[in-house]
C-alpha cells in the first residue's frame, strides 16, 4: 500500500505534461494556470497542518518557489519545441545531475571518497542515457532540428531553476509541509513578474485570461502530487519516495510516443526507450548512495 501511495506523484506528474500539450493557451497562460492551482492546493495543506515558520526560512522557501516558476516556464517552452517524449527524460536527467552536484557542493553530501565514486558513476550513467535519447535522426525529430536544439538548451537553463527549488528549502532546514505554502506564494510572485515585465507575455494579459484559468487543472495535479510526495517520504523514506517519483518520466515519455507519435522509426524508438531506462537506472543508483 505504501508503494502504491508513492507511485501517485509519478502518475500525476507523468500525466501533467500530456494534459499540457492538449491544453489551450500560450506558455504563460499554462504557467499562470499551474501556479493558481498549486497555490489553492498549498493553501489547503497550510490550513490542515498550520505550520509555524520564521521569517528567514519563509523567505528562502519563497525564493524556492520563484525558482520553480522559472524552471517550469522553460520546461513548458521546451515541450512545445521538442515534445514530451524527448523533453521529459532530458529534463529529468538534467535535474538528476544538477541536484546531486549542488548537494555535494553546498551540503557536503557524499562525504566519503567511495560515495563520490558511486555518485559520479551514476551521473555518468545518466549522461549516457541523455546521449542515447538525443540520437534521434534529424528528420524524425518532432519539430525542426533548430527547435530541437532550442528545446534542449532552454531545458538546460531551466534546470538551474529546479536546482534552486530543491536547494533553498535545504538551506532553510524546514520540512516539505512547512515549505509548501511560502513556495506557492513565490510561484505566484514570479508568475506576476514574468507576466508583467516580459513584453511578449505582457501583451497577452495572462493574469486574468480565461485561458489561464482553464489551465488551473495543471496546478491541481502538481499540488496534489507534491502533497502525495510528502506523504510518501514519511511512509517510504526519502530515498525510496524520491526514486518512485522518477517513474513519472516513463508515463510522460510513453504518453508522448503513443498519443502524439512524437518519436518515429524503430531506431529512434529503440534509442529513446533505452536511454529512458538508463536514466531511471542512474536515478536509482544515486538514491542508493
């Protein structure tokens, strides 16, 4: 039963990008809708748990939420360029590389030499998975080769947002249930900033657009999955709980391949699935350290 609860975040986070590609509206509409829905869920969690948090941790968690909004915005843009069958495993792999390296530098994780050997071997495994996934023939890439490269690099840049999302609560030394509401406030603030100061987005007036409100379901899915993850790590532990969430990449990748036919040709399908399995293996190896 505990394992089934641990798979709920993977299922929901895997379904989220599939719904994203079906949703109406632009990237900023989808981002605002996601933020609104996540804020509502986090407010409910806050009212249930009533956590007490001092000013410094509150600000750090707020910055964490702003970082997430940046990472999510770039991910949404990348999905529209390269599709979710390629974008999701690449995004997951970049986070699996970036977060451990940050943890080693800032939080002195992997303290022994053996831990570091195992950790960097796992990162090498993930890099091999990335290389295999990117071996798609240019003519079979969902969009043009230029758009594929754009999606890859924007995912790379957005990974720093996701790293900040994970790192700032660690600096604050608070639990997930304590962090979730100030993070949601930071998400809203960042969405307002992007909507107001980026010319392309400001012209769309997304904050009160009907398309933004139509995308609130994306935020509900994210918020419920995040809450289920907090429950899972209490039941299964952090290592098992986090590893289970990485199965979301399987749901999203297969969804993109089956529903949207984003990967074509036996060769490309083979390398995509092989790279996906190797990335998952690398994520599991990291969690065993």
